[in-house]
C-alpha cells in the first residue's frame, strides 16, 4: 500500500503508527494536529487530516497518475528517519540511558 491511515483510538500512542512506517507505507494521521504536544508519538513527520476531502487532497498531491511524486518519497524518507531515530526499541533505550547518565 502507498498509505497507512491511523488515528487516536484508545490513546494517541499505538504500535500501529510505528508498524505502518516500518511496513513502508506513508503514514497519514487523522487529527494529529489536535494531539497534545507532550503526548507520544512526538513530532512524527506525517500529514494530518480531519475530513475525507482533506484526505483526498493529500493523497492527490502525493500520488499523481498512480505514481508517487517526489513529495511522497521525501515524506517517506522523513518518516523512516524519524522511526529509526525515535521509534525503535534501540532508539528509546539509548534515549533512556542518555537521560539517566546526564542526571546527577
């Protein structure tokens, strides 16, 4: 799939957001712009939409004539970089160790 759609269900943080990106689909997040800033996941470079019309507009700018655009590939790259830097167990462990080592 070119895209994976997600939204807040029981809470904002869910493995499905990470699974979509890890699976190679472009993450489109319903109402991500309404998520509290301190709530995980933080600063995912994703497109936020609130209506079917907004979703169609986003899809139509990212896929033209059934082909991904450069904008699509740039977004996928940003999401993969975010996932590797912040979304893996290894990345989280490194952040915890770093945080603990700076505390006195």
